[in-house]
């Protein structure tokens, strides 16, 4: 594993104390918001029961609650990174982001993938732990970066997320906007990086069927069409949180299969392996098996 030198991140006090601070407030907010999120916890428990039927109800409840605390901690981390960095869009936009790197640990393989700028890059990932770490790692390369994502239903929250992503230089590629494929094509044409979180239900248009935890679900293949058109490398990477609360970015390999269905199923298999390894860090509240 490779870490950046600590002396670059004096402002903000990031590192182990910072992640412990966010973890504490994640637990606090999970208790405060409990009446609001009970229905989502119930959905997470139902998904866990179907995915891990051999486990006990107490294990399902523990993992579902851990997933919510992880999501809240990741949200607090992201907001705090943004506040202490005071980012400004422009030539210096990556400098404040460097401070975010404290506590992020990239595998040497993933770092090598990011440094290789011989081809455009498409990264397939998922909502595991604080997935924003992968986006930040991509921004640190200085190449243009776009992220395929869904809009948050809460409008004030979506406006806040939009501002944060805009300020740090991310191109929004909303899955329900017709201009998104054009924007993504422009990024790849300029030897940039496109990130797609493929563990959500992106709607019915052009969807493909895959098997995830023994059950059928659907996945969007559109980013693969763009990758092949611009001869981009297709990599898979996931984020997990270590025992010291650090964020670990693991490179799971390139997807070189010719057939799109094989690529999507292989990505799903890798995601399933990762979720089984870190069950309390994936967003079980998603309606992943929605038909």
C-alpha cells in the first residue's frame, strides 16, 4: 500500500483522528435519524435476508445498521473535506483535494492504472464505503473526470451535492439526461476518466440482466459502448474501510471480455465477492433487485 507524505496534510487535522471523529458523528446521527430511516433499514434487512439466508436475524440487523452508519460517516467526511478545503474551480482546484488524500490508501496496482495516461479510462465501481475516494483519486491525476450518477430525490440536498461536485471539477453525467453520453464522449476523447457506479437501478432503457447473490437484477451497459468507441481501458475498483478507519481503494482488474454481457456479469461477480468480504459497507438500502 502507498500513502502520500503526512506533511502535505497539516491543515484540517485529517488522518485517524479525523475518521474517528466522523465515525462518532455517524453513530450520533444514526440515532437521531432513526425514526426517519426505519423503513430503509427494513428494506436493507429484507435484502440481507435474501442474500444471506443462512445468517441470523441479529446479524442482518447489525449489518443493516452498520451500512447506515457507514453511509452517514461517508457523508460527513465528504462535507468536511469540502468545508476545510474551500475549493475553487480552476487551475488550483486539485490542491485542496490533496488534503483529502490523508487516510486514503491506494493499492500499487490501482495507482499504476491512474498514472497510465496512454488511453482513456473507464472505472466501474459501486456504493461501497466512501466511494468518493475513487473520484478524488481520479481528480488527482489532473485529467478530466466525469461520473455517471442518479439525482438525489431531495432537491435541496441534490443542489448541495451539485455545488460540491462542480466546485471540485467533476463533470455531472446524470443517467436521465440525454446530454450525458455526449459529455462522457468528450471526456474520453480528451483522454479523461469516466466513473460509473453500476450497482444501482438506472431504469429500463437498454438494461441488461445479470445475476447478483443468486437473484436476477438489471444493469446499465451504456458506458461500455462509449469505452469501446474510444478504446478506453475498463477497470474495476472498490473502496473499503480498514480497521483503522482508513479508506482502501482496491483494484480488481481490467475487464477485457469482448461481449458486454460477460463484462457486466464479471463486474457483478467481483462486486458480490467484495460485498461478501465487507457486508456492512455496501448500500443495502438500494432497490438493487427492482425488476
